[in-house]
C-alpha cells in the first residue's frame, strides 16, 4: 500500500475537513495517509528524515495557518508535493497547489451587509500579512467603496497579548458609526469581536453585525449570539489536492497543476440583522427563525414572540419583511438546503433531517416545487457552474 504524508499547520476544523477529503480519495485509491503535526517548538518539520522513514510516494502540505511559511517547496525537493492553502504568489511556477480563490469571500460578506441596508463597515485582521486575510480585506473594502462607502480596518500582527488586543478592539468597535457591519478574516477573529462587543455593551446585531469565514460549526454555534459565516469547500480542497498528487505521481515531469476553490455560500446565524428599518421585535423573531428553522419550528412558536394575537403578529411580520412567517421559515430552511447541496460530499438523503423536514420525500417534493428540478440536478448545475 502506497503511503502519502499529510503535513498540517493547525488544528482548525477547516484542516479536519481537508483531511476528510484526502481520506475519501485515499480510500478509493488504496493509499495510506500518515499525518504529521507541526513541531511544538515552532520549527520546520524534518521532511527529509520523515520521507526516509515513511518512503512516501508524495506529500500534501497544508499551509493555511499562521505557520504556513514553515512548509516551503525547498523542504520537499523532488518529492511530489501539493500545497494546500499556500499563498500562490510565494510558490514557484513548478509547484502544484490548491488554494482559496482571491475573489468571492469578501464580496459575499459585503453583499450580505448591503442587503441589510448598512452604511458603516469594518474589517478585522489579526493574522498579520496572511494572503487570505489580505484578499478578503481588499475585496470587502473595494465592494463597499463601489457602493459609496468606506471601510475601517482593525489590524493586529497576531502577536499581541489577548488582553492588549481586546482593549484595542473594544476602543475600535466603540469608535465606529452604528449600525455597522463587521467582517472578520475568519471565525476566530469574529468570535473575539462578539466577545468584546458583549463585554462593552454593544448590541448584536442591532448595533453591529458580524460575519466570519470558514463556518467552523462548533465555534459558530457556541458564539453568543451564534455567528454568521462564509463557508468554504474545504473537503473538496483536500480531495482535489489528493487527485492532483495522484496525477503528478503518475505523470512525472508534467507542468504544475494550480487550482483555487470558491466559497460555498453564507451560513446565516444570529450575528447578522435582517434589514434596515425593521423594529427590534421583528428582528428578534427573524433571529429566532434563523436559529431554529431547521429544528422543525412552526408559525405558532414565532407568532408567540410578538405582541397581540397570531393574526396581528402575521400582519405586522409581513408589513416589515414582505413575507409571511411561514414563508420566512421555509426560506431559511431552503437556504440551508442550498448550502448543504453545494457541499458535493454531503449525502442528499441526509439533508432533510438537518433542515427541518420530517421525511426525505417531503423535502424532495418541496424542493422540486420550489426550484422546478430535483436536488441532484440542482447540485450538478451549481457545481458545474463554479
């Protein structure tokens, strides 16, 4: 059985999804994957000695963390290697890679805030000059500037103490014009912003709305309030990196294969608001729907959150949102269905229970009625269009 070494630089959920994609390919190809974790002292891994020990046919080097610069092409010499998450600009033309696309993530966050009617914006960067942070900041700022707005930036080199960064972040958040849309380079920076906002008394999402990146499920679901995040197709990235490695192992001397992958979409949660001019009581109902629609809630549960009778609640809800309570619940459910369908490895028959439908057949019928096609066809169309 052939062995490949999978080097990584972090313990983030994103890396675990990348590894899951690599394992998926390895099982089909008959590979054995040996995972090598980063040294505790921050030094570069001893690639030469590890290669002598395991005799791999090739390597995948995951470099998306702050320590990604440790894994450079020089370390791997002639050993077939695919770099996963490295800055394309720093790699030689002979290096194969799979990296997040420079465009799409910042624009998605800006679009979400602009649709909500916000006119004040900020970006949080705590990873120094990491290329993915830079790309997200530039695209986000460029998109809001296109619409006539400016974007304030909170920058940190990632080496500050938690306390000093929290103090500086609290001062920065307090200085922004409210309401404000805050886009953070990743979910960790976004969760920190939510924590600081709560400690200084800023209301989320009424005064600030926050969006992160990576859709780290445990982090996002346990944040207060839950965190809206741009989801990336990490599992596909790991699978594709393995496919590319297989290709270059089988075909020595071929030109480098260099690919990027897009965002899947936005996983909306409690840290973002619904729209301008919506009163707090309706915003609260919308937030409740956003967080619980996939738990199987009904109209009565949402209407009970609003004053007066159910009929009055329905009328007021439609007045400010343009939709009935039922339609909003369904909209959020289908939004989550779309997000899961864009994950090419998600089993379609598992989606119904995750999005609030009692049976798979009920979802299939509802989906066909809404989109005019089966879920499998919709998935194929969307993935081919990426």
